[in-house]
């Protein structure tokens, strides 16, 4: 697993705009996008993530703990625990999310980690916000059937809806 921060303004805009558009009640954030983007609150770019939205983070970099993320996120699991528990987690109806976020993870997860994660993402949520390349890998691994492209004007991202 590699480390990295998110500095892509288009990706941050996509994330915030999609949350505003989808109006989710529960969000599963694989990789803790907000932490990696350097957010220290639920506000940025004149947009706000409502306190009514429950944010669950899966921290792929727990070696860099910052107390503020315990305030921004309603719950945080470390990556290893999440991978061990993902089968049980996906089977429990109360653990369903409106949105799963898998942004800025290019080159961070190993192929084995992706192969373990992908089949569960769409069982855990109504859809996944991600990059087009990741959406294509989701489709290639048969975890998804297709995606809807979403443009920020400068870049293309993907909304991968859960089947049925």
C-alpha cells in the first residue's frame, strides 16, 4: 500500500457536488477522502456536508492519526479490521450505505486488496463514487455492470450504481 494526499480540486468538487446531489443519509468513505484531502471540517469550496449525513471512514493510513477526524467522521475503522469484517458487515442490513466513496485510491490498494473489496462495495451501498479507471476495474472484476460518467468540466469521474 502506498501513501498519498489528495490535491485534485476537481476530485474534491466532484465529491462535494455528488454528496449534495445524492443527498445520502449514510456514506462509507473507503480511504477517508476527507482526511487525505486535508479537510479539518465538513466545509470546503463554499459547500458543507450536513451533520445529518452519517460518515463512516475506513482509514488506510491509521499510522497518521489526527483527533479532528473523530469529530468529522461518525465512525472510523482501520483498513485491516474492515477487510476482516467486510463479509459480516455487508450481510447486515443496518450497515447499508447510500454512497460508498472510493476516490483518490489509485495505486494505494494492491490488486489483492481490490479483488477482496470490490465484490462487497455494491452490496454495502446503492452506488460508488470513483474515478473512471476504478469503475472499469470494478466492471472487469464483475463487481459492477456499468457506470455513469460524471464530468466536472475538466475531468470525468464515475457513479457506479448497484444492480437492482
